[in-house]
């Protein structure tokens, strides 16, 4: 846009100069043409020649040439001619009523033929000449004052061109000072702020429909500033979250390590043998080690998700079959641990979704493990349902546990968030399971939310794929 503006300004300037040149040339030509048309009169020139020839040959000899020329001028007063006397070298000796510029032009360029009267037109000026004793008398008719007119027209033409150049220069300076330089200065100031790590200073661009190159540059830089700000904020948030995860994992590892250390010390010192609890100590060490192994495995899964190391193999599958297979495979194992796992699926209907089977099995497992860890009854229940709602497949995993506080609904999917703020019991969960679930669902272009309904319900929404 700015390039176009400059091109238009130069084009207009060129057109103005062309127009001024054309008008000036037209006026010059017209002045010359009009002067020639008014001055060239054959009968008048013949009469002037006759009057000039009637002057005696010795009329301009001797001294007092100015007075003699004035006397001779009386013969031409009624015709509008003035007399000019020059010597053989073209030097003006006397002039009677002839303008200086005209006299100089006639004296230097008019024809000079001894003993012969000549008539000519020079630049629109009628000149009749006769030589007397080596000097030449010129009868000049400059009624149209052609030379001053030409000189005035040229002066006006040059003046207009100078004014046009001045206007273009002033216009360019105004455009640069008022339009370009302030925005470039604003851009430089914003760049300095970004360089110093301040991403909050905006350019405060005025809304406009037309954007030249400078405005486009400002808009692009402001978008870059926002992206840098968002990336910095995301990195800071990720660093904080990573710190929370490391701190939480360290805290959760400290408790089982303490259990293992104290029980191992009891075995080494013979305390367990004296009280007859060797087998109990060994079983506690083993179960605690399993809990630590499970915690480390979840941390590894979470790290892979955060670093995008998980590769998904998406295939269009029937969600009902995927859920039914998981329930059939894990029903007995969960029942042995006090969790009754069931599913309620539509009959004779396929719910096609584009999923990674293995990764989504981890979703079901993490959700069931979460219900198992937080159960308050001796035997808990989990029901998995699926249905088609408009163009989405909606899956709900509902348990009959204690649920969560209303304010926790927004935070349960954050990494290492748990309702138990003390985190004194590692069996209460690592706080990573639901974060892993959310990341997996998001990778499938799905949505997830949690709410209380006689327990905790996790609702997953995935795009429905119509299979041809």
C-alpha cells in the first residue's frame, strides 16, 4: 500500500509537470503566433520602407545623432514605429522610443544590407532597415511587446514549476513526518521492550480498513509480541507445574521409602522376628514397592505426554466394542480388589470413533483405578455408558464414591492435583491419572469434564465418524 502511494504521488507529480510544460509551450506558441499575425502587414511595411527611403542620405552624418533621429521619428509617429540607429559593429548609437531589450535584439540580429532598404520579421517584431553613411536606421514596430510577453510567460512557467516542486517536497516531508516516521519510532520502541523481556506493551494501533506496508509490519510485530508473551507465560506455567509434580512425587516417594526403610531395619535388627511379624514386614515392603513402581510408571507416562513422545495410531473403531472388551478383560481383577465394573451400551448400534486402542485402554484403566483408590464402601461400583448425541459419541464413567467438592471440578484434570492436600497417603493417588486422561482425550480431538452425580462422573465427548 505504501509503495502504491509513493508511485501515485510520483505519477501525479509527473502529470502535473507534463501539464505545466504543455500549457507553457502552448502559451509561448500562441503568443508568437498572435504577434506574427498582428504585425505582419505587407502594405504597412511598404509604406514604412517608402518613408525610410525619403530621408536624405546625409541626414545622420556629423554629430547630435540623437536629435537628428528624433526629428526623423516624426515621420513614423502615426504608424507606431520607433527608430533605432546603430553603427557597422551593431553598437547602438541612438534610439527613439525603442525598448532596451528590443533595441539590443534588433541591433545584434537584424539584417544589414548597405544601400538597400530591407524588411523582415524577427520574433514577431517588424523591422525595416536602411543604411546611411555606414550607420543603419531600423524602423521597429513592437506594438505587441513580444519579447516581454515571452519573458513573462517563461517566468510564470518556471515559477509554477518551482511551486509544484516545492509542494511535492513539502508533501513528501509531511507524509514522512506525520505518517511513516512516528509509526517506525513506535515500532522501534516496542522492539526495545520485547528485547528487554517486556511483552505487555502494546502498539495501540488505530482500527483501519486500509493497511499499507508499515501498518502491516506493525500488525505482524504485535502478533509476534503476543505469541512470544503467550509462549513465555505457557513456559512459566509449565515450569511451575513441573515443579509441583516433582515436589509432589518427592513427597509421595518419601512416605513409602520411610515404610520400606523402617520395616527393613526391623528385619535386620531382629525386631520383626522377636514379635513374630517377619512375614507381615516382608509383605508390607513388597506392597509398598509395588505402589512405588506404579507411581513411577504413571510419572513416566505423564512425562511422555508432556514431551509429546507418545505416538498415536488412530483407527476408526466401534467405541462399544472397545469398552466391552476392556470390561470383559478387567472385570475379575477389579472385583477381587472391591470394585464392580459394568457397562451399559446401545444394542445393535455401532459408535464409530477415530481412536488409538491401546492409549484409550489406559484411559479406562486410569479412571477405574481412580475410583478404586477413593472408594469409601467395602465394595464400589463403576458403570461405563456410551451413546450418540448429535454428531458426538458421549462416554460416561460414573462411580458411587464420595465425589469431589464443587470448586474442584475445574482442577481435577490438572497434573498432580488431589483433593487430599496433605498427600500423606500414597495410596490416595499420585494426582497424575486424570491429567494423563485429559491429555489423551485432547489428542483425540475430544473434550472431557467432571461432575458429581451420586459419586464422580467423568464425561468424555469424541467426534462421531460416519463409516461408509
